[in-house]
C-alpha cells in the first residue's frame, strides 16, 4: 500500500502568496495551481520554516538561498525541466523576498499552532516562461484522525505500507515515525513520474500494489497501481480525471482497510 502524504495521511493547510500581485490565498491546492500551466514547477526548499522566519524580511529569497547553499526538489510539474533551467530561475530571481515566504509561514502557524503534531514545508512555484518566482508557498499538516489506526491495522494484516510524496523528506520521516512506517519505505520530493515509478518497482516485489492519493500529482501513480484509491478526506474539489481513474473512492483513510480485506479474500 502506497500513500501520498498531504491530503491522504495528513490534513494539510496550504497558504500561497502571489508575488506578482501581492495577494495571499488561503487553504489552496498547490498542485492544481502548478498543473494549470505547463510552464510552472512546484519546488520544495530544503530549509526549515523556523530558519526562514528568523531572517530579515527585505532580503531577496534568491540571495538567501544562494548564500546558504540551500537546495530544492521539484515536487510537481506538467512539463520536464532540467535542473539547470530550474536553478537558474530560483537562484537569480529579483522579485520574491524572504518576507513573501514569511507571510505564508506566519499564516500557516496562526491556523495550525494548536495542533499536537504539526509538520511544515516551504517552497515556491516558478514560472519558467516568465523566468521568475511566481508564488511562495507554505503548508502545515497533521495526521488525519484514524491514520495511525489505519497503518497499524494494515501492518497487523501483513500489508507493507509506503509513503511517496512531493514533500520534504525530513517532514515525511517525522510523520512516518508517528505512524510506524519504516523510514526506508519513505520516498520524499517525488514528482508524479517518480511516484509512478515507485509503484512500478513495487509491483516487481509484491503480488499487488494499491495507491492512495488525492491530487492531480497522484494521477500517474494511480494509473500504474493494481488498485487505485481516491481519498476525499481533504476538503476541496478533485479533478474529474482522478475519479475516472479510481477503482475506489473513500471518505476517510480508515476506509482503505476493508477494501484491501475484500481484495485479499478473492
């Protein structure tokens, strides 16, 4: 069983700032924004939100990233871009400041600070055509109610569980520790094509592989899986293509357990 993380195992709150127009957008789907243009790429920055929030707000984000030699991962993109194309834009942008990203971080923290377990990621959405950082992004997530019990029930039935997600590895490992998923089964900063390849590789090892996802960046992996499960537990409208590909649609993560039990009895 392969799970996406945000929206599938985690209730995720995402905040995006439109750097060009100076507008904040609350609780949005960043993969949908990214996938709406073939010239956009969603990047996860390999830096903690706490480090970002402690810096001067007027410093260019590109200056901070290059000065600290901070890397990135491509979490989602409709088109194929080379690392040089992406890094050239990220590290030379002249518009986005640390303050733009700090606004996103503060809003996520304001909304999620009461959570007992909270994991956060920050990143940007590039526009390759405009050669600029178009949006700054922060997400905060907590495990859905029933997520821990679901993973425990799957393990008791001898079902191996994996995470394949576009999120930062450090964030995913914190969640995996909480849920009891072995860290060597955690795959972070996974693009849609990498998620699909993970499913294909696991099909060589197991009799059957099920994929649980909730966003358009999970579509390729759902297509590769023997059992495709669409989760609706994260609020928000889902693209029609996900419904068309899904073998099962669930309202809660716990609903995957009886599905797999029925499949196992066949």
